[in-house]
C-alpha cells in the first residue's frame, strides 16, 4: 500500500527564489513539449515519445540562449517533459481533455525531485542542485526546514515515490508517496450507513450525529471578514478603473493576499473538521461503510442552497472516508444515486413519493415516525448489507 504524505516547508528568501526558479523551469519545459507536439502534428508527423524529446531538450541546453537551463537540476525538466507526454497519452485514451499550455498567472507552481536523491531528516528536506559549490557552508541552502517535525518518515529503509514541491499561493509544500504494509485486521462489528446533509453534516445509522460547523460563531466571523475584504478589493478596482482596464496597485495586492489567507483559513478549518469526523468513524472498525452518491452538481443549481452545499464539502468527505476505509481494510460501498434513502420507510419498505425537502420528520402509514436523515442512514446500512449478501 502506498500512502501519500504532505508537509509544509519554511524556506528562507534564497530558498524561495530557487523554488520559484525550479517551478518556472518545469513550466517552461512542459510548454516547450506541448509546442513541439503541436508543431509536429501540423507538419503531418506522429506523436513524439518523451525519450526523443528529452534528447532534443538536452541539445537545446547547449545553446547560449538557453544556457540558464543548466542552473536547474536535470531531473526537473526531464519529468516535466514526461508529464506533458503523459497528458497527451491520457487524452488519446479519452481520460482527460486536450493538454493546454501552463500560464504563469493561473497554473500552480510545482516541480519534481528525483526519488533517490531527495533526503529527509526529522526537521529538514534536501533539494537537489540548489547549491553549485560542494563546500559545506554553501550546501546548507539545499536543506529546507519542515514546518512539522517528524511528519515524513526518514531512514535508509524508507523509499520515496514521486516527490513533488508545490506552491499554493501562501506556502510551499512537499508531498511524497511511501510504501507501507497494511497490518490492519478486518472488523467483525456491524456496518455503518452515513447520510450527508445541510442541517447536519453527517448522520450515522448508530445514532451519532455530526453537526454543521458552518453554523458556528468562528466560521460566521471569518465569512463576514471575507465578505468585507471582497467588497474592499472590488471598490479599489473600480476606483482605479481606466476605461475597460483595471489598474492593480500594491494596496490591492496586499488586500488580495489577506483575502487569500482568510479563504485558506476557512478551508483548513472545514477540512480539519471532516478529518476528525472520518477518523472517528473509521476508528470504530465497522465491517462496511455506506455513502450515497450525491448529485452535487445538480444541487449547486439551486440558488437557495448552492452556498450551503459548497461549504459542506461533500466530495472531500467522500474522498477521506474512502481512502481511510481502504487503509483499514473496511469495505466502502457507494449507494446508487437513485436509491430512495430518505423516502423509503425503514419498517414496512414503502416509498413515500410526496416527501418534500422541508419535511424533516418521516411519517408512514404503518405508524413509523422518525427523523428523515436518521432513517436515510438506516436504509443505507441495509443497502450495504444487501450488497454483501448478493456478493457472497
């Protein structure tokens, strides 16, 4: 099993300059590859594999015009060329859209490091090629401090896969894949059905309810601060407007950075809350976990609920519960999108077609009166039991 671990970096100013240089060079190599492929296609040629393009790129680096490419590690540009070719291969298979050029203003700065040459300690990570001199005092620039000690495993027996450095607009991050053995034993307890909603984030079939964190005072204050910053930036843009063009001043850049920090803070709080919930559910060691395949795209079309649906982060909840279930040998079942989990009576099995979204209590002719979200979780649990019975 391969686990991906991500850690934040705390580089100094010289290291930040090097990190952005590496990222821009990787973007240049990626765009150069796409330009070569398009030029070759227009001339009637076939797809060029990455090994041929790497050789051409190596010859190009010998020219005086592109001599600056030699200041960056060779593995960065090689992997960027391979990534561009892989993007074409995915497009040919119908797995992704046609590859586009990476724009400096919109693309995420990132680059690859060699999985053999990268090294980790408890507090630092070593990047290849930052220092050209071999003197010990010059080599210190290669070691970037980690924000969290001991987060990424290190040692001679640890093998790293696909190390990547990325910049999210505020901080630099390093992510690596590490192969680990799964030593979890399957549980013999009953399964859990989880119903996701807006009133409460998750209602479990065992009676556990996880509330909506967006209704807390902490989140409401940050949302209010975010709206004020957005209006402030909008007024500054309108004030500096010149015809159809907008002038971006240093004050606007400063305010946009503050807005980015607030937005990132909100995202981190919500994702951390989901991590706490999913970890607590998985630690109960259920036999299986059932989630409903929600039509989030369709729910976002409702202008009255779109903001609330977006803030709940349903996709992030599903992503976390799925990979954590796989780590712990727990069967993850995704219920059909058209399964009537809320409209189905958990006692008699009758479907109540006229159930409205405003009806928070389910009342059936058989006398069953229950909260609709709790009943949906029970029906999802029964759905998982039927799936396991049919599979066996």
